[in-house]
């Protein structure tokens, strides 16, 4: 669907924007530059430390936390964003709706995970062998050893870290503050992809994709039927090439090492 925009060059398209993007999209016009592109998404670096990534995605794409969803993706190059619009040299996208990305909170870690043991075993087997997974101990997660490890738009090590952070936020894990500080330090000292940097920035405050939120909610819901849990696993595994498995492993690390709290 197109919208009429008086004076705008070329066609105008409607977009639904994440509420995380409100300060950027409602602010004064500024330029963002393209850093990555897939068949269903385009990613832009904003050079704003408080909101480093803006994504424009098709309805069929994974809905990233800082995304504008629209039926027509921009062509190659940068955009001017602000005043409720995104503008390229030959088209305009007007923000006509807002949506709030998932931010799981108030969840109780399950006392045991035996009901899903087979599923979790399969996820561990699906992990990217190139990624140095955190040791299965209470203090085993080290952002500096995970950041940037693995190929793709979001390296698998980053996915593990992002999911661990989201899970710690959702369950009020006492390790969250330390993990946040170490992740911020690692992002300053270690290079990763611009897309992954943006997603980790969101994960630091608990924001994530719907697939990760649904999986985490299912794992932490007492008495969740096996078929329902399996469905959330299947949908999470469809995220990226190996991102889904890595995200699940990050959830599992946070949940399965809680019982070691206080151990030497």
C-alpha cells in the first residue's frame, strides 16, 4: 500500500516502526548509512551510541527489536530519517503505526529442565563448533571470549551472549549487572558486525525478537506441554542459519547455571 506524500520524490510507502526507534524517527532529519542487506531486510548504522542500528524489514522477516516493517525495502545506499519518515533519493516511507518489541520480564527460572532434556540435547548438538561456548558454571560466561566469534550478520558467540543477557533480565538474575558491564567493555574493545552490535545493544536492556521471547516464556512456564515447547523451539531454530540454536544455548546457559550460585 502506498501513501500520498505531497512533494516527496517518487512513491511513498507505509511503515510500522518499533517504539525503540521513536527518538530517532520523531527527531530532526539525519542521515543513516547502509551496513548490511539480505533478501528480506536492510540494516543501517545510525552513529548514535544510544540507538546504533535501524533495520528496515519485510513482513516475512525476523522482526528485530529496532525495525521498521514495510512491504517495500529501500534500494542500495543511505537514508535520511526523522520527522516521522525515512527518505531515499527516489522514495519515502511514512511511519503510520508503532509496535513494541518483546522484553520478557518477571519470569521464574524452572526448578529443573528434565521435561525438555531431549530438546536441549539436540540444541547443544546443533551449536556452531566454531563458537567457544561458555563453560557450564555460574561464573563461566565471559563476553570478551564470545563477542565476534562465528560468521554471518550476527556471529554465533554474540547470539549466545545476547540470549544470556535477555534471559538474565527476564528472570532478575543477579549476574546481569556484571554481564552488562563486561558486555559494554567488550563492545568497546572488540569488533563485531554492525548488525550484531545493534542487537546486543538492545539485549543489554532485555529487548529481543518474538521467537526468542516465546521460547523463553515457554521454558519458564510450569507445566508447559511438550508439543507447545517443541513448537517454540522449531520457530526459534528457523532464525538465521545458526542463530536460533545459539540463542537457545544462551537461554540455557543462564537457566541451567543458576543453581550454582554461591559455589566456590
